[in-house]
């Protein structure tokens, strides 16, 4: 079984690495937060003192980091530090699962190709629950051969694996999806609150809308109204899950992409403004479904 270096063990990377251990891979981990590495070590991972230390000697490198700047500097390095592509062996497959701008993904792919290394962008959908259950959707960009090579390790962490196109295409598809998700979350929140304001039970209203024409993923899997659904962030003080700061980042990426292609994205632009305001009010580290509170009457929050 292959050795996988897994770098970035946060809300998503931690459970993804744990699934690789369960599937029988030898997993060597690194994160800037020692406690995150400790949690994985208790599940059978080997730990490293640096990202390069984890990647040296691995067959596959997987990264799950916050943003493009982290991915660029980690893979390509800078004047002060070597990048992962400087230390991995020939033939190592590089997979970045972070959600970042397509340009950064293409930048890393180009530098990797110069060293004859295969790199794919493979951002995910499915949230922390999907990461824990091993049911993530992977949306990949890169060559056919690298995509084929990645099947085994991606299958150990997810269900649906798509090849969106060449380098960067996975990131473009991912930000289209997240722009849509943010709009659905805002619209679901305002609809639920309007029902509550008129005396409806949010549980009954959710059950109705779920099987009616307004049905969508947030109602099925991630209801933003506290108490309607168990085991989702809204029923846990909006802790864990997908941080508002990360949604703001993704909506910024989608607006940058819209400018580049001269696309009209009014709903995405509005959702970004709402999420930016929500973050400015101190909600950046809370789950993105906490946008529901923007619509609640003051006596309810
Ligand atoms: P997170 O902030 O919980 O985790 C990021 C981890 O990366 C942290 O543990 C941090 O210490 C580590 N890190 C940062 N820089 C590092 C470096 N140079 N070396 C090693 N470790 C480093 O974020 P997350 O929720 O796990 O999200 C990670 C990525 O996945 C983001 O790009 C996000 O947009 C995307 N994503 C998140 C979700 C979700 O539901 N949380 C869903 C889909 C995609």
C-alpha cells in the first residue's frame, strides 16, 4: 500500500487523513498545530516536523490548506524555504484538495510539470460530515493520467470523483458550486425565518419545503435553524463545519472569476456582501449556516 503525506489537518483534512489510515495507507502527517497532529497520531499516523519532512519519500502528497497563498508557498517554496516539489521523489503524485483560485492551481501545476511531477487540483464538496463519512465529492483538474493515478486514494475518502478538465478546472467548478451553495443558504434562512415570524414551526416548514419546489441541499443536510436537525452546526452553536471566513474567501474567488470572464453573477455578489458583513460582526470563525441569525428577530438571538 502506498505512503501518503497529508498536510493540513483542520476540520476537513483531519477526518480525510483518518479515512486513509482506515483504508490501510501508511499516512505521514504535518500541520502547524501540534494538537491536530497528535489526534491523527492516536489513530495510527506517523508525524513529521515539517511539511517537507512528511512529503520526502511519500508516493502521494495530499494538501488541505486554507487558501491559495498557503498552497503556492508550500509547493513552490520561496527565497527562504524549499517547496514540496523540491523534495519529493520522481513519480510522486501531488494532490491539492484545498479550495483556492484557479490561477494558483495552474501556477503549482506548471512548476510541478517543470520537474516532471503530476499535480491535480481536487477540491471537495460534502462538508465535514462528508469528510468524516468518507463520502466527499472530488472535483479534479489535471491530466488524464494523473486523474487515473489518483483514483485509489480519492476513493478511500470519497464517493463521486469528477474530472472537470485541465489544471485549474476543478477549482472553477468548485467555486461555481460554492457560490450556488451560499445563495441557497441565505435564501433558505430568510424563508425559514419568515415562516417563523408568521408563527410556523420551522421543523414542519422544513419538511414541507424539502419535498416541494424549494427543496435544496441545505434543507436536506444542513438546516440553518437551531433545533430542526440533529448533528449539524446550527444545533451546536454553529461550531465546527465550514467557517464564514472560508465562505467569504470562496465568494471572493467566485467574484474574481466572474470579472475575468465578464459573467453576470448578481446573486453571488449579494451573497458575498451578506457574508462579509456577517464576518465583520464577529462571526468569521462560526459555521456559514449562522447567516440565519442575520434574519432572526433580536429577541430570538
Ligand atoms: P481549517 O482552517 O479547519 O484547516 C486548515 C488547516 O491547515 C489548519 O489545521 C492549519 O493549521 C493548517 N495549515 C495552514 N497552513 C499550513 C502550512 N503551511 N503547513 C501545514 N498546515 C497548515 O480549514 P478546513 O475547514 O479544513 O478547510 C480546508 C480547505 O478545504 C479550505 O480551502 C476550505 O475552503 C476547503 N473546504 C472546507 C469545507 C468545510 O466544510 N470545512 C468544505 C469543502 C472545502
